[in-house]
């Protein structure tokens, strides 16, 4: 009985592998024809957006020419120029105060 189970398992594995190879081949063929179909559709102009008959205005799509460009004029505020200074590090301030105290004690 053990031999029969092994034979069935091995047969199932081999059939599974065969089906995997067959469907892989069919997938490659389908991909090849699908790519060629897309190329031909592009050559024939079916991928252009102008293919559709409906006008853009009926679909409520505004083109760039139809839009009115509104410019917002803002008052120019000149920023006061300050040299790039880093924020004081609070930990560094502690050490500076400590050094100042040591200098005062030495005098």
C-alpha cells in the first residue's frame, strides 16, 4: 500500500509540473500577441485621446485655453536679513554659565 501512495504522489507532482509548463507557455504566447495588438492599436491611432467623439465641453472638462488665469498680486515684503545663526543650545548655555561662575570664583 505504501508503494501505491508513493506512485500517486509522484504522478500528481509530475502532472502538476506538466500543467505549470503548459500554462506558462500559453501565457508567453498570450503576452506576445497582446503586445503586438497594443502596438497595432497605437499605430492605428486608437490610443489618442482625440479618438472619442464627445466634445470636452460636454464632459465639463475645461482646457487650459478656456481657463482665465488670475494673478494674485501681493505686496512685496522684504525680509530683514539676519546672518544665519544657530539657535543657542540649552545644554551649551548651562556650560557657559558654569564657566562664568568658575571664572568669577578664581578672581
